[in-house]
C-alpha cells in the first residue's frame, strides 16, 4: 500500500503509530515523525518475488554415460581455465567457460562476460596482486585433491585446490569449485566458477 501527495487523509505515520503501539505492547517505542513531500511516495509495505534465468546452456540431448574420459576432460578443462593469466584471459576464456558464466567470490556473485572482464583487467586490485605474486609464463600451478561429482550425464560439480608458485619464490594455495555442463557439440564447459580465499604457503607443511 502506498500514499503520495497531500490532502489524502491523515498522515501515514499516525495510523502506523497506532498499529505499531498495538503490536509493540509496553515497549514504549515511537516512530520518527516524517511527512512526505508533494512529489514523494511513501511505501508502507511491498513484497516482490522474482526469479530470472541468467545463463542458458544447450546441453547434449542424448549424452553417453559418463566414464573416466569425462574425468580427464573436466580435469583438463579446469587446468586450462586456472592456467590463464590476465594477459591472455580475455582472448581464451571462452575455450573453457560459457559466455556468459557466473563468478562467485568471497563476498560477491556476478556475471562474467566480456564487459566484466574488461573492468576486472583495469582494477587496482588486480595490478596489486600481479605485483605481489608475479606469475610465471606459463604459470606454475597444479590442481590438488580434485573431486568430481556427476549430476546425471550432463552436469557435474568439481572441487579442488590450486597451488601456484610465482617468479619471486612465493607460493599460494586456494580452494576452488566449478559447476560444469556438457554443452551440445562443444563438450564440458564451466558455467559457475567459485574461488575461495587464497593463502600464502610456507615451508614443507603447506
């Protein structure tokens, strides 16, 4: 329910305070008095439920049962995706992921497409990370503890740890996961990529 303008009966706050008093009991709380301007709408309550599809994927309609070849294909897919450094990411990421796909970080979820990648390449955070951890070319990284769980014959979830050594001798490890689909006439592709926190590893106990 919403009200706008003046001359439409009592101010919204008065009726709302009475209802609030009935619900709040003896708490002794009060609402801040505030009247709308002539061109302002005061919203008392509104509920909206929205579900929208973000990425459409055309999967194989008659896929063969998954086997060890799919394990190898997914491992190669993830290894290739993780091995992309920023200098080649823009030109090659579509070999490994759908366009667009979803990215999930420590405190964000977003759509990964060409526009998002262009913005990422210009960020100060990326420049600082590259300065602190300059990657080798090709990158010296490996996937550890890879686990793949298939959801039927066209979807899978993979979890793994990425360990990488940099040109300045530093090493980092981080937990990652991906949802992959078997795309029609293409093969396995990443549709959601999740990157956890990355920590620097020291000594032989990493």
